[in-house]
C-alpha cells in the first residue's frame, strides 16, 4: 500500500508538484528521495524571482551521505520559497509532502503539467529503480 | 587540544631563564601589544601530545585502507628519501638555471615518462593538485575553441557517476555541465549521449575505468561521436592505476588528461596537500599548456615560459608547481620502470577481481555482477539495509573495530548503500583474505546481533559521532574558556 499522495504530480528525478489551480505550483522532493538521502543537514533554495526551466537544477539538498541537485519539474518564475528549511532542513525528512515543500513557481505553460507522472506511475518508477 | 595543556609563561625549554626573552633588540614600537595567543607548553608536553594524536591515526602505514577511487597504495620510503636529498631541498626556486640542471633534468624526464605512459603529445607538470589539473584541462578546451572562433560551445558533458569535481571544473571555466546517465551494465548510456551531443558541446569529461569500477567498453565509439560533434574528450586520471602502461588515454582518443600523482604515482595523499596534478594533451592542444615547462636543447635544460609559449593558458602557481611532490613521482616512476608500471596495473586489477569474487562467494552483492572489476569494485548492501536494518555506514564503522579503514561509502551516488572497494596492488593475498573474513564476520553479526554493528565502533578512541548534528550545528573554531 503506497503513501504517495494521489493529488500530486511527480518528476522522474523525484520531485513532487502540487497544482494550486491558479497558475502556480508548489514543489518539493518525494518521500522516497528524502529516504534515499537520509538526514538532511542543508538546503540551498533558489531566490524569489529566479527563472527556472523544466528539468533545470534550481536547488540543492545535502545530507550526511550526499549533496543532490533538485530539478524544477516545470518552467516558470520562483514566487516563494520555504525559508523555514534554512534552520530546519529536517522538516523535509519529517514531512516531505507537506511542511517540507521547497518553493512555489508561477507557471509559464500549464500544459507542462501533463507530462509529469501521477502517483501510480511514480510508484512504478520507484519500484523499478529499486529492483 | 594542545591549548588545554597551556599554562601562562611556560616555555619549550622550561629551565632557561625567562629574563633572557627581554634581551631582544626589536624596538618596542614594532612589538605586538598583546601576545599572539599561542599555546604555552613545554617541549615534552608538545611531543607527547602530538605523538599520542599520531597513535590514534588510522593510516596506510598501520591498517588496510581500501578506499575506492582514492588509490591509497603504499608510498615507498625511497621516493621520500631521494626527493629529500639536500641538493633538491635547498635549491631555491629563483636559483639560476645553471644551478638547477639536476632538478630540471628530473622534471624533463618526468614529463617524458608521463607522455609515454598516457600516450599524450605533451605534458605540463605545473598544476598543484588534481582539481587544478582539471581546471587547467577545461581551460585548455576553452582556449582551443576560442582560438578557432568557435565560441558558441557552452556545454561540457559529464556522466552521472563522475567525481563532483568534474562538473565543478566545467562551471569554473564558464561552461554548463550536462549529465549523461549510466546504463544498467555500468557503461555510458550511448543513446542519451547521442541526444546530448550537438554544436553546443565543448567536450566530455570521462574517467576510464569509470567511477563505477568498470572499463568503458565503447570508448572508441564515444570518442568518435564526440569528435564528430566538434567536442573534445577530457580524461580524469582518477583511475589511471588500473590501466597504467597497459592502455593509454591518448590511444583511446582523449585530447586532455590530468593525472593525480598522489594516487597513481605514490606521492603524499590526503590532508589537503601538497599535491600535483600534471596535465597532458594531444597535439592540437599543446600550445595552451600551462607554463612553466622544461625543455632540453641538447646541451642544457631550459624553462619554457610565456615568452616561448605565448598561447599558454598561463601560470597556475608561482614557480613550477609542487617540486617536492613531482620529485617523489619521478623517483617512483624510475623505481618501477616500464615493466613495473605494467605490473601495477596487473596486480591492482587482479587484487580487486580476487577480492570481488571472494566477497560474492560469501554472500555479498556486486553492483555490476556481470562485469569484471577494474582496480576497484562496488558492493551494494541494499539487501542488508532492507532486511536487517544494518546499512553501509554501520558496516563501515564496524570495520574499524577489526582494524580496517572502511572503503568509500555512499559514492558513487547512483548505487544505493554502496561500498567502493579498492585494495591496490600493494596488498598481499593474506591481507585480502583477512578482509573477506572480517566482512563475513560483520555480515553474521548483522544477522544475529544487529545492534552490535549499528552501535560500532566499540574499540576506537571515539565512539559513533553524531554526524547529522555536527553538520547542522557547525562548531569549527576552538575558543578559550577564559
């Protein structure tokens, strides 16, 4: 039984995205991603106003094991970042799909969302990679 | 901390008269008003303190040290003692060439040896470390494209298994790093490479054998594709030990290479240097090599500088790089000779493959079981982590209790729960067998008493450190209580 939220969309590079329905989207990394990384010790967020490209790296998460780029699943402009992660990167470990959100983007092209995975497809991807 | 032994007024030579210090003839105005805050201890205390610390060291001199991707092999003492001859040690870098002919002859010979062993057209010794060698290499790629007016090339391709320094060097030289995935068999995903190549490609940075410990079998095809797209091939010398004298990067089609003398040529390793990262290039990149280099005109050895090599990317350090480290590499190369270098490659690969096969026999999983290892290989402890809750870090810490420095853990990033093991050619069969026994013991412990492994180490001067807290609450500077 998967805990992957059905209402979110997913990128193959393990980010999740929530369509806010008003031309913006909230983005974070998946439960699976945080589990692989282990205890996070540092999060480097983009600056508000940064233009991000779909598939382009725009943030960094660092654990005691590894530093990993975070890729924006969509093209647009960063309108808000979760500053509480600066002092409490562990929020991502504790609540990856909720309070551990990383940044919000104003979408350039809402149809980009269609190319992202749904929860079932993402679970299948994780199972496949785990194989 | 040495400061904890400090007592005001204590001197190295405890019984000398402190009044002696007042006999200084330095004018008062030039003396500092407050003391420098140095530890004040006797000579005996200083000796004991640092001797004790050195005894806590886990080093290649005392323990098996199979740190993958690092080539922690034994450095013959002869390299050190010969490089420390007074004639070398007391030579001033500004001494005239006529007084430096011996040193320059060694450097010239080292350039020639490295050219032969890598199959490159020309070599410069001056980069002071591997990362600086990488920077020099990518800067030369840039200089080559710029000199041809081919300035639209903006990307350097890097496999996802690469050392983090590769994309960093590319970015330092103003390029965008683009990642190429690795296939299931450990080779580069050729289709992804073909898609990524184009008029924007400045080059590709590869390690071969790669960071996943296997030889990139289609390197000729990759070289053809990259050259066809107008890009250049960069060889990261991290794993040169596996192929030393056997296969040459120049023959594989590489245009630039940097060598880590501290890995392959047995110079001091770790502790932040000093290092040496010579670069070699194909003919078309030769004009851009960093200066100074050494040339021989048939009678004398001479320095080649900006004057003789106006297209050079310039200097990376004052003088000729880290002379003492280069001398150690030169002695090492001369001790081995051509045949010895072949044996380095043969035995480092043989040791790795022997160890891999034996560990697989006792129940460990290889990340690429169908591939032959190069001089290193990857185990994945995914099964142990999942079924027993004992992860790679637990295994690594427990190894310390058995007198083994852990292999590289959690690198490369694309293999989960991985151990990157590199025994090197300098380990005997008995030591390899002993490592297998230790791994087998820890595996049994993980099955029967997992907490013993999870709480390791038990016998070290310090127990398991809270590395998460250490990283989150950085506390790096010592402060006096007073």
